[in-house]
C-alpha cells in the first residue's frame, strides 16, 4: 500500500508538470498547478517533525494564494477577450497579476519569503525537488506569456531577486537555506531577459537545474546540511568534497565553469538591448553570491587538512565508494564541460 501511494505521488508530481507544459488554456494550466501542489505536500510533510508540518503548511498557503491570483487574473482576461487561450492576453492588469502569481509559485522577490523556510523544514531530497523540478511548471508559463509581460516589472523583480538572493545567502550557515537564496538569485537572472530573449532565460534555468541536481545529490550522499559539516566532509570522501566545491563555484557563475555560460549570454543580451546600467547592477549582485559560494568551497577543501578528523561523529560515517564514483563523472561534466558539449 505504501509503495502504491509513493508511486501515485511521484506520478502526480511529474504528470502535473508535463500537463502544464502541454496546456494551451488557463483552466488546464491552473488545474495542473493545483495537482502539482497537492502532490508535493505529502512529500514535504512525510517526515515526522514539527518543522516538516510547518513547511508543508507554509507551502500550501503560499501556493493557494498564488493559484487564487492566477485564476482571478485569467478569469478577468477571459471576460475581456472571450477566450482562455494562454497566448491571448490583452488586459495589462491581468497580465501583471498573472506574472506576480507565477513568480510567487517560483519563489522570487517580493514573494520569496516562503522558499527558505520550506526548504529548511524539508529533507535534502525534498529540498532538491523544490529547488529544481517545482520551478519548471511556473517558469514554462512565464516563458509562454513573456510577450505580454511588462518589461519594467521583469527587470525590477529580476534585479531585486538577485540582490536579496545574494544578501540573504551570505548570512546562512544552513546549506538548504543557502541553496534557497541561490535559487532566488538565479530566478532573478531568468527574469531579467524574460521579455527580450526568452530562449536565454530557458537556457539559464535549465543550466541551473542541471548543476544543482548533482550538487544536492552530493550533499545527500555525504549527509551534509551545515557549513560545519562541509569543513569535515573531506574525511568522508575527498573526491566528493572536491567535486562539490567545483559544483558550488559553477553555481556561483565563476568562469570558465558551466554556470558562467548562461550569465554571459544574459549580460550580452542586456548590452544588446542598451541596458548597460542593468548589466552592471546584475554583475555587482552576482559578486554577493560568489562570496558565500567561495566561503563554502573554502570550508570544503581548504580549511581542514586531508588527514584531520575534527568531528566526533561525522568522520565515522561510511560512504559507499560505488555511489561516489558513479556520481563524480556526471558532476564534473555538468560543472566544467557542459558549455563545450553544447557547442
């Protein structure tokens, strides 16, 4: 019975995202997003801990408000145009409200408040799911309606997301919260060029997901949840520790790693659109993210020597070499060689 329930929940999560990507009217898109929300709630609250229940409650309330805003905006637009077609949005207030609802679901400023708390109250596996797969459905809808979204709103929210994501991540010692603020900052990069070059936004979000998946998989394998754990991860697996440092630097966008590739495309597009001040601000805010990623990489590989064991329990953990060696080639490829493979 438990296996059947688990399979049904996983099928619901993946099917709802696929339906959202294939939908061409707002009713089906709204229903798919609701199915996605209801499917992920048991996954978040599965852990028998008050923080998990709190996280699932916050997630449900935020997603419910966003769904209400989306349904209200789509109904208003259908009233004006006589159609529920996603590509037929002529009402500007409805378009702005739709975009705000989708950004609330994706976790961007100013409706980002729920994401760090929900990820912190979830397990590492669930946090990985929230920061990657759960971003796909609202991002697809934002890309589908990018021609009708006011450019000023996307630029403003994009810059605010990059700024708040960078500042918020600098003060964190919990890796799940740090990855949440990283997700907020990355959504800012996605929004900045959403209206001018949607394909570049799509490349950015796909690259981020491809990098974050092996990064959080490494955290799961090494049972790493805090910066203190990062300082002793070398004693568990030096290979996993070094690979995780490269992945973190790639997520920060440090050249010539994979994460720098979409950021370069976005900056080039901003310069092409004569948005030089925006490009400068985006570059400056990316330095905030680079600070806490460099700090984490420093704690991972440089703080403690390979032969030290500063923790009383962490160093006794045994990590299967087979699992580590199977994940390392994938992680190294996504962090360093992905732009070469794309070209």
